[in-house]
C-alpha cells in the first residue's frame, strides 16, 4: 500500500525498451500497490523526469480540496445540495436552454420509491 514518505530513495537502474517502456522494480510496484496498466503522470524537472502514480496525485488533490473546504466550514452535504442547481446552469450554458423537467424538484435517492 502507498505510504506518504517524502524520502528520496535510489530505486534501481533501468533501460527504455524498444517501445519506450520502463520497468518499475517489483518491490516498488508492490509497495505502492501498482498493477498492470496503472496510470502515471510524467513530470519534467530540469534534465530529469518524475513518475508519479495518478492514484497518489488524485489522493493528494482530494486531501487538498477537503482541507480547503473544511477550513471554510463546508461539509459534503453542503456541496451535494448545490448539484441540481449547478447541473442546470451547466446544461443551460452548453445547450442554451433549461433541461426538460428541471423545474420540478427531485427527491433524494433515499426517499425515492417509498
């Protein structure tokens, strides 16, 4: 499982294969929980490259967003309550009209079918 250790560590030396592929050593794939097809962001830093698993980048982004929202006192249910209005605005901006049935208010999923 991925840890959030910021220690710089020498992994191994590898070569670029015929199709431009790099091999990440098995130990580190296992430590980071990376399987076949795991997406990576490739960042350039001067003459070097940084390979960052997308899952880690996504988790970092989620933590940043969560901290920012918590800092201003917002809760998940506050954001969820805004979705119908925002969805209608995006639809109207894209298609130049309100979506059909947007005037009626939908019941929360937990109350549907009761």
